[in-house]
């Protein structure tokens, strides 16, 4: 009888895993999932401002969370147009015209004060126009410089002629012979 007891007492690692560890790990995994689902449920309820999601079952709650997240993604992808400078200028001009109207209707308003105020408002408007045009001019200048640089780099990288020795100075000599240019400050004396 002793041999039967010994064989029944011995349990392999696989059997131990299947009987004890696997159900324990599964319970822990489900507990983590339920905890995360509850957290997700409360977060979505907070952001939506609607507690109806708290009463849904897990599958419905996940669907509601997906719908909410898709809406948020669409909101983020929608081009958010910053308030253009033109609308600010229009508002500024409306304010200037309102100021002009109020000053004209005020009987005790001095003409000199009104003239000074309107002059200063006009100067500020001109300053805004110039500040708005400077970035556009800078972008145009940068584009022109890029195009010039591309043209220069393409002209330097032409293939050498068979008579050329392959040195860079040969290319400079052929350029100088082709079109005389004024001497630049970066020319260097070379003994060869």
C-alpha cells in the first residue's frame, strides 16, 4: 500500500501548474482587467460629464469608451484655425471707428485731442500691418536664397572635361575664362 500513497502524493510541475497556479493567475488577470475597466469607466464619465456610463456592463462601457475616444481623436484632427490677423485688424478698425464716432458725438471733446488719438491709432495700425508683412517678406527671401543656393550647387557639380586634371582650381580657371567676374575677398594665392 505504501507505493500507491507515494505515487498519489507526487504531483508533477505541470499538474501543479494546471490545478493551482493557472486558476490563481487567471483570477489575478481578471482582477487587473476589472480594475482597469472601472478606472476607464470613471475617467470617461468625468470627461463626458455623464454618469450614465457607470451603469453599463463591461462590453457596453468599452463601446462607449471607444466612441468617446474616437470623438476626441476627430476633435484633435480637425484643423484648429487660429484667429487670423485679418479678423484682429477688422476688430481694431471697428474699435477705431467706434472711438471716432464717440469723440464726434461728445460736445466737450477738443479737436486737438481727437486728432492726436486718431493719429496714434493710425500709427499703431500701420505698425501692425508692417509687422504682419515682415514674416511674409522673410519667407520669400529665404525661398529665393534656397533657390539661388540650389542653382549654385548644381552649376558646381558639373562633370570635369577630359582635359581637366580633376583639381578644383581647374574648374575655377575655366569659370574665370568663361565670364570675367570682379575679384572677391575670398580668393587665395595658390603656388600650383
